C-alpha cells in the first residue's frame, strides 16, 4: 500500500512529534535556522530510529518566543540564557514570557533612547557639516571612546 503524499490535517494535530521540515513549515524558519538554534541550545530534538530529528510540538511556541525576542534586538546568547533558566527546558508560559520580556525591557528602552539621540544629533551634524574639533560628538578626540570596547560608539 502506497502512503498518501499529502498528510491529513487531522493527523498532524494528533502527532506528538514533528519533523524538522514540519517545524520549519509551521514556524516560517529555514531548516538551517532550526539546526542553528539547536546548536546554540535554544531548542532541542530527539532522534528517531532512522536518526532523524523529532521535535515536541511545544517547540513551536519556543521558536515563536525566540523570534519575538530577536525582533526586539535581544542577542541569541541572552535568549538562550533566559530559556535555560526555565525548569527542565520548559516551553515558556504566559507568566514566563512576562518575566523574560521584563528582563529585556530596560535594555530595549536604553537602545531606543540611544537611537533617538543619535538620530536627533545626526540631523544637526550632517546639516552643518562642521566636524568641529571641539564640539562635534562624532569626532572622538584622542580615541576617548576606546575604553567602551571595540567598534563604533555614540
């Protein structure tokens, strides 16, 4: 008997485990992104007898939390740290999400303040074009910002 190529939607709802392709399809992520998340400890799978990855259905909520946190600009390392703090790798509940998002809120507010200040100062700086050695905030005389680490700073 040949198996039907199209799965019956009612069968999908009954499955307790999903293949990597099913998770990719349901989450909108590429299979390679799911493999990357797994390599970083953000999600976990089990292997079946054929050595294929199988994910619990709850991984869909976990992936949704990861995607929302990334859209907020939270680094994957911080997301992984927060998710690892959940008991036994539990999928975040509503209460968990409130706690996790509260942890990231201050950082997000600070980034918004910094970007707003940068935008407001760039309007004036680009408009004047002076690049004054004494008053221009973009000059960074004597590399004074080096103490804040590598890369550009504002």
